[in-house]
C-alpha cells in the first residue's frame, strides 16, 4: 500500500468563506502535490457513509448535517510521509488547540467546522481516496 499519499477535504465552512485557494496554497507550500481534485456536494447519505466510523459518537448527526450543508473540495495529495506530515500541517481537531502556522489555526471556526479533513492512516487514505476518485 502506498505510504506517500493522503486524502483531504476542504469542508463546507471553508468553501463558503472562499478559502479554497488559501488552503490549497498552504497545501502546496507545505510540499504536497495535488494528484486529484474535485469540488462536489455530498448528500446526507454519502456524508454519513464517509463518516460511518463515527456513527456511535454523539456528534455524528450534526457532523453529517454539516458535511452535507454545502460544497466540499476532495483531493488526493502526494508527498513522502504524507499522512503524518499532513496531520501536522492541518493541526489539532479543535482549532483552540491548533498550533500557529496550521491550516486549522488559520481557517477553522470550531471543533466541528474545522476547515479540513486529513486521513489518519495509510489504510484510510486509500479507502477515502477511492470513495471519491475510485482509485
Ligand atoms: P479529525 O481526524 O481531526 O478530523 O477528528 P475526528 O476523526 O476525531 O473527528 C472527525 C470530525 O468530526 C472532525 O474533524 C470534526 O469536524 C468533527 N468533530 C470531532 N469532534 C467533535 C465534537 O466534539 N463535536 C462536533 N460537533 N464535531 C466534532
């Protein structure tokens, strides 16, 4: 399995606020190559499927509603050590805890509307990339 790819989404809060360009710029500045890119709106069903792993969490319903509330930008990114380096670039889930210089520190509004998704493992990067791009 590839270890040099990760998957990201720019979430609805960030696309609505015109931060697609700013976030893609930080991604490229961070040394990632954009392999695949697509702007799309998720139905609640598809958002629920993507986040099925969180089905038992109390915020699952809100998360599905939020992720289907507007367009997202899905992308596959390439870089050595992609998964871990991208998690560092995006910062903590809760922007209140995100380091300076991270995407979430700059663009996230809340623990839910936190601007970007980043895969948490090589295995999930592959599954999530296939979910959108079939490869
Ligand atoms: P991530 O890997 O940093 O994205 O974080 P998680 O996998 O734990 O959670 C997935 C997504 O669910 C997060 O990116 C947030 O959008 C949302 N989320 C996580 N924790 C909370 C929470 O406590 N409340 C709400 N409303 N949303 C949350």
